[in-house]
């Protein structure tokens, strides 16, 4: 058996205000969830994330309640996929 080095999935977070887009940073799944909670607490709008899934960039909108109505398969599901293999 060998321990594999596995890089966690990450996304890039942006804020759009009219035509101005501001890069917020890169987040892993725990950081992204925390950021969504902050959005909900502050009730702010205009945030979105970009994920690369199978070489394709996907945009994930975040509403003022921290929800992501257009969540897509392949976004932060790496660990869940591996857990299914243990069942």
C-alpha cells in the first residue's frame, strides 16, 4: 500500500458589480462552504465561482442565501465519490 498525494478540488471566487469583476480568491470545499455562509449572513449578491470539471470551466452562481442553484456534478464531490467505493 502506498499513500497517494491527492490535491483537493478548488474553485475561484469572484464578485461582479455592474461591469466590474473582482477576483476574491481560490477556495477548497471547506473554505467555499464558509464563504457561502458569510454571504448568507450578510445577504449580499453578485458572487459566483468558477470550477474546472474534466477540463471544462463551469460557472456556479451563489445567491444571497448562500445557495448555488446551478450546482453541477463534479464540483467538490471527489471525497463523496471515494466514500461510495467503500460501501
